[in-house]
C-alpha cells in the first residue's frame, strides 16, 4: 500500500521546537493472509452499530534532535469514519534510545494537515517528555 508522509514541527512545554517526519501506511491484512480485525469482530459478543472502521498502520517516526539519525519503527491503529475521513490515528514505538506514543487527528477535510501529541520517553533515567505537533502532508 502507498505510504503517506508528513513533515512535522514539534513543540515542547519549554518552547523548544524541532523538525520531524512521520511516514506510515495502512497494512494490507487481506494480502498477508491474516485478517486479525475480522477475527476480532467475529469474536465480539455484542457488536452494536459501528460508525467507524479500524485499520492497522505501520511506519516510522524521525526527529533527528530526539531520535538521532535513524527513524523509529512505529505500529498502531487508525480509526476511519464510515463517511471516509480518518477520526484518529494512534502509534507506539520502541528503540534502543527511546519509547514513544503518538496520536494525531486530521485538522482539515482534505487530510493535508494533521495535529497531535507525542509522549517521548528517553531510555535510562528521566521522565516522559510531552510534545505537540502540526504536520503537512508531502506530495
């Protein structure tokens, strides 16, 4: 499946700003021969009415000031409205230098701009660092 890339500007509570990049794609579960979401839905006792669909997403996050020269692999889920637009996308990732949680929403109907938050936990002693970001989709 085609990847989507966003150029990010991240800001922390102390006023520091750093550039970053988020690249991800929707994983094609049907092609891989394993449709975990269908299995989970079939196992659900009370399905109710679903107004959105959940997709598995994979990609990379890079902010050289935080991650160093190499991107961190991330995996997560994207909640997409039955009417089409993505409602929210949530990622988690780990590397030898840090753990992260990242969540974003579209901030325009065309999907070109995103806004979200990053929880960054460097390995070793230290506390979680909150960041917010805005992003612009690259063509």
